[in-house]
C-alpha cells in the first residue's frame, strides 16, 4: 500500500493545528453560553429543523441571538439591524458570525478551510 507523503504531511498539519483549537474552543463556547444566559431568559441554544442533503431533515443548532420565542413575536424573512427581538449579546454574535455551531465551518471537506457553497 503506497501512501502519498503529501497526504501524510497534510494529515499531520491538520492534527497538530487542531490541538490548540480544541484546547481553546470549550472555554470560549462556555463563555458565550454563560453570557447569553446572563443577558436574557430562555435557552442558550436555538434549535431548528432544516432539510439537508437529499431531503433528509436535520436539527440545526446555533447560539440564541434573539429573545426566546422570537417567532411568536414576529415572523420575518429579513431581520434588520435594529430588530427589537435581537438581544445585546445577539448583536455581537451576529456581527462576528459567532452564533453558528457548524463543524464544517471549522474543518471542511477540503481541510482547515471554510467551505464555499
């Protein structure tokens, strides 16, 4: 079995590069969760059922950036910057795109890159 040395180098780079990220991520995510909980009542995570590849449903998770039950207050397709349903922490999360908990955003099909769709 022949193994391409470039593949081995890429695999080693990914493993070594993932170690500091894995060490720093839990405290960061925990801090975001605590800040959301202290900022407004309700759950920390927002769950939504979405349709994925080949029509298979999946549960989409992200940090909550709006008040709890925001859908009941007003359902809109577009959310403006001054939408009253967005929490103080939510504004920061949206500004820095920190609300999404998408693993493929950190480690995509092609390696340590953000996938373009």
